[in-house]
């Protein structure tokens, strides 16, 4: 997780890859659109495969802590 950092002065504090202005959200979007890690690294040579793994690890950790609210619970709130 050392590769994913936060800085309130860069992109409003969104999680970014260290030494870049590439957000976790942006990289996940590239992967979700069908690009492979190799494609992303080729398109953005400042990134490495380790950066891509860090993004995926970060996203997995965030989702792991997320609370799922069922539609019924949401309606009652």
C-alpha cells in the first residue's frame, strides 16, 4: 500500500499512485474498460505492473471494509 498515497493538495486528496497524478479511480476505470495491466503500462509508461497491483490491492481493501446496505434497510432509514 506504500504506492497508494493521499495528498489534500493533489486532486482534492483522492488516492493516487505515488509520484504521479494518476488516481486509483482512473486506473480501475482503465482496467474495467477491458485494458490489461500490460496495456495500461504500455499506454502510461510512468506506471509499473506493481502500481497496477497496488491499485487492485487498495480497491480490495476498501471493498472489504465496506458495509452493504440492503434495499429494505435503505428504505427504512
